[in-house]
């Protein structure tokens, strides 16, 4: 088992700044080369503290702010205009960065694209849902109205 420090969020494993133990091959062949983790060292604790401080600065500071933003996000639909072909099929798919930009354009606030989860790829026009993790204990479900660009 290898002890590593996560530098990015890895689903099912942890968030940035967590110190976890994984199998040697997983760390050596995937996590470290992809830049998702670094090997744990005694000096690495400084890096863990810096990552946690940066995450805390980005995170919404209070539960009340997160609840207010959740209510604002869930009350209406967020409109996304994308290129589409015949039958409403999209050229490509909707990315989390597109959703974050649409939320900002709608005047609902800034959301980190890494906190947005799209359960199934959005490849057609219509209404779809995405989940935004505002804090560890607060998630909001956004209704996306995907329309074809004229």
C-alpha cells in the first residue's frame, strides 16, 4: 500500500488535500502520472495544509450562504444555447464548463466547474438535470434547458 496526498478530487477516493492509502500500482500508474496525487512525505504535510487552505477559501464560508444559493439555483431553469443538428442532436455534448458559464450568465452566481456533476452525457436538446456540490453537506439540483442555436 502506498500513502499519497490527493491534489485533485478523485471520486470514490477523496478530495484535494486528503492523505489516503491506495495500492502501489494505482498510485504509480494512474494517480501520480495524471497529476491527481503526489507521494506522501513528511515535508508533504505543508502541501496538504496549502491545499486545504485554498479549498477553504474557494468553499462557501457559511451554511446559510450555501442554502441561499441552493434555493436560488433550484427555483428556475438555466438556459443553455448550443449548436444542434437535425432532430435536436447536439454536436458534441454539454460540458461542466458550459453549465458554469450559463449559471453565471443567468446571474445566479459563480460556480466552480469541478463541483458540477452531469449524471448522463447531455447530447440532445430539452430539459436535463445536473447536480452542484456547494459544500460537503449541501448539494443543489439544477434544471438545464438546452436549446438549439439559431
